C-alpha cells in the first residue's frame, strides 16, 4: 500500500495528544481508541508494510515519552507506570479488534483452513519449524478443495490455472510485504521489488538480448 504509513499519523497523533491528559482512565481510553484506528489502517489488502509499521510504532513510543516528560512526569516509577498502561491498553485494543476482524469481517473469512492460521502467521511459522507445513496444506486441500486459507491475508492454491491469473504480467496483483525483508541486505532488487512496473524494468535487464547467461 503506497503511502500507507502516512495514514498512521492520525492514530498516533490522537494517542500522543491524549497523553497530555494525566488522568490514567482517559489515557487508557485514548490508547484503546488509537489501537482501533490503527487496526483499521492495518486491515486492508494489500497489507501495510510490516517494517514500516514497527518503525512508526517505535517512533510513536519515543514521541509518547517526550509528551509524558513535557507533561511534568519526572519520577522513573511514575513514568514507567504511565507508559506501560498506555502501551497495554493500545496493544490489547489492537489485538482484540484484529482478531475480530480476521475471524468475522476479513475478505478471506469464508475460505476453509485452520482457525489459528486465520489469526496469525505465527501458526505457519510453528508448523514450518516442525516440518509439517507442506503435508498439512496438502491434507487440507484434499479435504476442502483447491483454495485454503493459510494466513490472515494468504491463500494456498492447488490449481495450476491460477498461476497466470495471479502472477500474469497484465494482472494487478502485487507481491506481499514479506518480500521487503530481503531489503535488509541492501537496496531493492529483483527479488524484493514489489512494484510491478519497476520489477518489469529490472527484469528486462536480465533478459536483454546478448546478455551472457552463466
């Protein structure tokens, strides 16, 4: 989602400005409201970049700390109490509304699959760690058909005709944010590039006439 991180600003600003209200009840309420707003930003498909989400959450906590300091909170214990309460309220609200959305309102909610997989990618990470992901997906496809929900925003498709429909050059579908983790080794490249137009221009270089293939 291009420009999506900018949509975090209203929610985070709402949270930080509310911290100037020193009453803990109001702080927790504002933090919970900010959690709901953040979930609404995170819920669309394509997904918001995971790395950028973490970055903005970290920056928001830094601004929150400055806001609390500016509001006159000086002692370490008082400071930690406030910032812990705010984060717990925010994250509890965010997790709760995320679970409700993924189970009952998500565009993929009607596809069969493991219920834990609907909630978090941690389930897939666990079955991958135990070497059971491929057999599990195979068994689910045999039981339910060619389309299985394997993650909050992911489907496993056991149908060769879907390749061109999903990955064809003329299709609007784009790679998920998973590929951005490859950028940690350097600049964006052919593997990590999610923009289809830019990816196509990079790909043409590799398949240019006269380019030696090793």
